[in-house]
C-alpha cells in the first residue's frame, strides 16, 4: 500500500515516528542496524549470529565427545547428555547451517543479479529478527531448571524428537515445549526468507540476465527457496500437532486413543528430507562459484548442474521413508523408497563430476577459498557414498541408529556444508569488510580442520559397523568401540583449534588485512564489479548483462585463434553506452529503514513463552505482533522523492 | 506492503508485480499446510476408538448453508475488485463490507457448530475425530478471521481515501487470499462432511 | 589446451604428498579390517542368517563405493597437483561442457548403482521382510523404559497357566532372550511407552518397537551361543543401559531351560556380572 503520510494530520505520533526513522536512517550506530532493511547488513547480522550459534553448537559437541572419550567417563550424566545432544543437533541444523546459507543468500543474491536490494526489504529484516528470537528462545530453555546444580532445562528428545517420547507423559518438563515452539518460530523466518528470494530472483534481475545467465549460486538459492516454502508448512503442521497434544491433550500421536506415533515420523521426514537438501544446495552453489573462479574456467556443464539441482529438489520429496526403514512399514514401501533413494544419488554424482571437470584443464589458484571448496567436493563425496550404502535397505537395518549414520550425515553436513560455507567466508567476506583474510592462516585452518574432521568422523563408520548405537550417553568396555571414540574426541578438539585460528584470522584481518579492492580473485560475476565494501545502493548503474559470467566477458575476450586474452584497457567490447539506469543519474531510491519488522518479530517469542507459562502473555504477544504488522503495512516504504 | 520508489509498478523481469507473485507463492505454501492437516484427518478417519463419531454429529444441511455463505462472499469479493478497478471507490467499500459480513456469518456458523459438537461430548481430547476435526477446521477458521481483518482494514483505510483505482492491487491481493480460503473450505466440506466412507 | 599437458608435477614433494595421502586413505579404510572382529555387536561378523544376508549386501555396495572413493579422491589430488597455477600460466581454454559426456555420466552411474545396489537388494529385502514361517518359534518382545521383556506363547508357566514371561531385569544387567538355535524364530515387537529398537547385530539388524504397533519379523541363529544387543532408539535417560543378550541353545538345552523356567526355578543370569552404565541423572 504505497501511501504518503497524511499532510493534514500532524499528530505527535507521526512526528515521533518520523524522528525515529531519521535516527535509523543514519548509517552508523546501533539504531541504524536495528532498523536496517539493507540486505548487506541483514546478511552480516545473519552471519555473525549464526557463527556465534556455531560456537555454542561446537561447545556442545565437545562436551558430548568428552563424555564419550572413554567408557563410563562420568563427565555428563544421561539426562545432561540427552539435552546437550538435542541442542547440538537442533542448533547446527536450524541455527547454523540454515542461517549461514541465509547470510549468503542475503549478501550475494542482489549483487549477483545486479539488483539494489531484495524484493521485500522489510520482510527480509523480519526474517532475521524472527531467527534471532527463535534461537534465543530455544537456548533460554537451558536455564529453565537449576543450571548451577547441573539441571538443564533444554529439550532432550533428540533433534528429531520422535513421538511418543515427545509426549507430555514421557517428557513432562518444558524442554520439548521449548523445542517445538522454538523450531516453529524459526520456521516462520525460513518461510519468509524463501518467499523473498524467489520473488527477488524471478523479478529483479538486471536487464539481459535471463535465468540461464544467472550465477549457479543464484539458481541454488532459487531451488532451496522453493524447497523451503513447501517443506516448512509440513513441519509447522507437525509441530502444531505436537504442541496441541502436549498443551491441549489432543490425540495426534496418542496410541491410547488410536493415534499413531509413526505419523510424527512421516511428517517430520516429509519435511526433513527436503530439509537436508535445503542444507546442502546453497553449499553446492557456493562451491559452483568458487571452483570456476579459482580454475579460471567456466563451470563445466552449467545447464546440467542447474538441472541436477532442480532434479534433486523434486526427487527430495520422494525418499523420506528411508529414515524409517526399520519402523515396519512393509517390504513394498521399503523397496519403493529404497529405489528412489538409490536414484537420488545420480544427480548429486553428476554435480561432482561437473565440478571435477571444471578443475581439470584449469589454472588452479590454491588459495583458502579454493582449498575449502575442493575439500567440500572430497568430503561430500565420501558422505554421498556412505549414503548410497544406506539406501540398501536390508543392510540399513544394521546401520540405522548406529554411528555409521552419524558418520554419514557429518560427512555431508560438516565435510560438505560447513566446508563450503567457510569457503564462502574466505571468498566473499572481503567484499563486505573490504579486507582479505590472511591466506597463510587460512591454509592452516583448512588443513587442521580437514585432518581433525576426518579424525573425528571417519572412525565413526567403523564404530557404527561394530554396532555402536547413536545417542547413548556412555558405553561399556569390551565392545571394541574404545579406540574409535578416543580418536573421534581427539579429532573434535583438533577441529575446535582450527576454528580458533579462523576467529583469530578474522579479527586480525578486520584491522590489518590487505585491502580487497574491487576484484581480488579475478572473478567472473557481477559482485566483483563494485567496491569493497559496496555502497549502500550496490551499483552506480544497473548493469546490462550479455552473457553468463558477465564480468569475465568484460575483462576477457578471445584472440583470432580463439584463445582467451584480457581486454585491453580502453578497447571496445561492444557494450558502450549501456548500463545507465532509467533515472539517468538522478537520485537512487533505496528502501527506507523500519522498526516494525523487529517489533512484529518480538511477538512470536512472547506468545511462545505465554503458551508455556501464562496464557495472558499470548495475548500480549499477539498484540505486539499486530502492532508490528499494522505499522509495517501502513508506513510508507520510501521517503518522499528527492528532487 | 508498500513499494520502493513510490511508483505503482516497478519493472520486473517476469512482468508480474512483486506482491502478486508473493501472494501466489504464499498460497502455494498454504496448500502444503492445509494438505498436511487434511491428510491427518483422512488418515485418522474411522480410527477413533470411542465416539462421538462424525455421523452422530454432522448436520449437513446446516453446514451446506454456511458453505454457501462463504461461497457467496467470494462473489462479493469479485464485485469489490471489479468496482475499484473501474475507479468506483464507494462500490468497492460496499462489496468489501459485504464480504466481511458474510465471512463473519460463516464464522458464527462455525462457532455455533463447534459449540453444538462440544455439548454432544466432542472436544479436542475426546478422540481422533475431535482432534483432527477441530484442528483442521480451527485453522481454517483462523484463516477466515485473518481474512476478515484484512478486509475490514482495507475498508477502514479506504474511508480515508487512500485506496484509489491505481491501488487496486491491494484489493486484488486480498481477493486472492479470500478465494483461496474459500476453496480450502470447499475441499474440507467435501472430504470431511460430504464423503462418508 | 593451453596449459601444458605433459608437464610433470613438481617432483619429490608432490609425489610424496600424493603417496602419503593414498596411504592415509588406505590406512583409514583398512583400519576397519584389522583388529578384533569378534566384538559383541559387530554387524560384519554375522552369526545369524538375517545378519549374513545383510553383511553380504553391504559388502556388495561397499566395495564399489570404496573404489569410487579412491578414484575420486585420487583424481582430486592429481588435478590439484597437475593443474595448479604456475607463474605465466595462460588463461585456460574456456570449455563450457560436453553434452555427450553429461548424458554418459548420468546414464552409466544409474545403471551401475541399479545393478550393484538396487537389483541385488530386492530379493533379499523381500526374503527378510516375509512373514515368518508357520512353524517358526514365536516370541513377543516388549520394550519399555528401560528394559526389554519377553513372552513365550509356546511355553506355559506352570505357576500362572499363562505364557512364560521373562523376569524383571536387574539394573545394570541385560535382558535375556532364550531361543532354540538353528530354528526360525518369529519375533513380534511392541512398546508400552516410547519408541525403542531391538537390535542384536550379529543375528539381525535392528527393528523398531512402537507403541500401538505389532512389528513381526523372523530371525535365526546359526548355532548355539550368546549374542549381545541393545536398544537403538533414544528413549530417555536409561537408553544406554537397555541391554539384550540372546542365548541361543541346542533344542535339548533349550527344552531343559524352558522346563526349568516354566516351573519357576530361579536361574542366575547367564550373561555374567553387571555392566556399568552411567547414572541416569535427574530424569524427566
């Protein structure tokens, strides 16, 4: 609803709001961040917040590994263990990988498509604040019991929180309530994000940027966003069902009244399998940008990599039962999903082959971004292969709920997603900080993390095949698991050390890093055509795009023999006179900042707290939400036009 | 839902307005939401261990009338949009109000029905039928309520003269949402009330 | 291609790196094969028919997977060494792709995995998932927090006249399931509270015990012996201590045991002393 503030009614409220907006409109200070709708700032906030949660999840992992270093270590009791393992998994999935991917969606998508911001900047800010609210809400649960005497209030049902363990009868405390409501809140953030990026990518590309000229990272963002908007409603319904069972004695998962606990598993995994592709596709997108840039060759088979991504998106809906092979659904169901699971490995394999073919014959610059990207390919392949062994249904009966599964998903999510996200940090952070990260420290980080990672998770294949179940708080001697657990724990601390090195590198380079300049990596895509850090409005003039890898084609052309050579400075490349925006150099209109996304976001944790402790708070939260939404709907989006 | 640059339409790569695309995506996502709730209802149909059962409680004629009311509200919604697209603000206001009133009438019918069922011994916790029925229709009712709020908000804002012919997209978006909620009711009415195995 | 095809990688250090890497890979993989394989819950040391089928299928999938892993990782190392940027490298040829290759490496892997993984899997899956034979020895397995209990419909407890039920498990010990060796056993699994999972790896892979479901499947021990297992689905604070010992006995020994158990003769748990498990904590 594009409107002007009514000129005739100068109420005190209108003036106050205008004053607040002016405060927010400065580019410095905390208020400018709180009210920001700038995708770059939102991306930075996502990244910093998610990284802090990465550290909490990492500490949780170290606690778990310390407890498992030897049999009967006595570091954590079973109750503490179950709560920390639940929070570790929930944190890493919902508070680390998803928001780090969102950080990159935010930072990069508008730049890569030549836009000034996303389609709905305030919705974007809303997504971030809701994410922050959900993450804090979830972690507050730790403190709802007597932390100082070792009683943790966090949920303890595992990140999958199966029925009937999740019911009020078997989890009488508030932990599961915090989990269900927390994840529900986070789902809202993801949903909003998904909508925003689909509209942005479909509608806001620079002139000439057809879908098949988009960078691959943008394609993966698009597919991931579609997966998000269709998968999140399913888990939302499942969570509502769980919440209603617990709070209002509904019977969705109550076997005494005829309910089936398996319904939870079906709904969770119907969401959950697309979810794991939501976790990995952005990482694949990042790697698909870095490998070509650092090989000085285009991505091999770009259309096929795009189609594989789309195929994975579609096929991800048809494999969920492979998480449920041992639940007794019957041989027909198990075989059907066994076959579909086997087949979903194919498009993934195609991508790996295309990445390798990109590097082959290239001129490989082995800086930190490239090392992490190659590390991704190497580690993800192993995770993918153990996934293929899982798809063999009968042998999955042996692997299910053992450390073999833990090994598999850590290879794809850590060796895969996390490595790729670090690659993205080294590659793209300099664009926003203006400073390169120190490459020497980056190499140390990489090698230490690679070694630590393999030391931690490779032995889990073995302990799993030796029968060690998942989620056990301790184990006895004589099972043959001791040495593998010891190695894993040593590996975990090695990983932790490598992360410390990264943090030192990041802080050091913020102060003393080498200046990044426009294009430190001889990049191929549009983000490297603008200064580091970029101006508020991104592009002075919206570019006109003539090809895939548009910046590469600005810089390089072919000689008479078809060999690539740099374009001589000042030479014509056929695109003179283009790239002026329709305003002809007059003021660029950027979306105005707003407080209402934050206000609206606050409504959710208040309502959630109310559902657990006092229904009056639900009304308060709802009121806050409504104020936020109405303010948002009725405020003008931009200031009055500049002359 | 304001736009940057103060112009009614920005050029977009697809030609579709950003907000319209957003609404369609949102409705697509809502299909999965209601689909999951409907699936839970259908999976648990005839599995209640104790009564009351649907056959004991449903008053098909009554629910048919309230379904008809909701259907008619979609007609008035269409008329509201047609009015504002022709620049007829007054006409839009009348039809918006009509739609909201019909929506409220539908909601009253729901409230009445729920209370009746409750008196007959059906609650959220009674059995699977109570659980799945109330949650499914309850969420639908919540969506209708939000729709009524949107319509009344549009109506109120239009009283200040802030919805003119050039702002018709806002009414169109509300219309899309309203029609979707109506279609969901048609599906629910058919699967839950009409088709008894 | 403008980058020299025949240029050797930098000698010595590169070879050493590649060699070391390959050794590491082989060591990692081989590490699983050395050492004691006679551990109590080793899924790859089957002593039951079901576990054996499962192990064989796993090997069928694992070896190609290992080969692919070595090939891919090796290719990565070779690529990094061979094509790493040198000073004065020209810009490489901007190859965009090769459609024939793409089609090839989509179809061929599909055929391979369907052949190696999909096709062999189906008959085994149907065999393992068939109903137990009519003359299979039935046992009802019930999971609860935090022990397993067993009911033998074919053995009448003389004290109660009802089917024999296993005694409550002493904390820290395993629940004992007696079965006749060499005979097909029909297990029916359920739970009275939360999800559990009944896994005795050397006999058969795990199957879930779910409240409200009767999950029926067959197992068969090759020979008499004692086989370890434990609950495999997170069920609460006592999850790690829900242990199982399956005692397979010759028909003679089994009948003797059954007679004694049905008569109510107290027997010492055969599985030995307590297995220490961490304190369950504050619970809830």
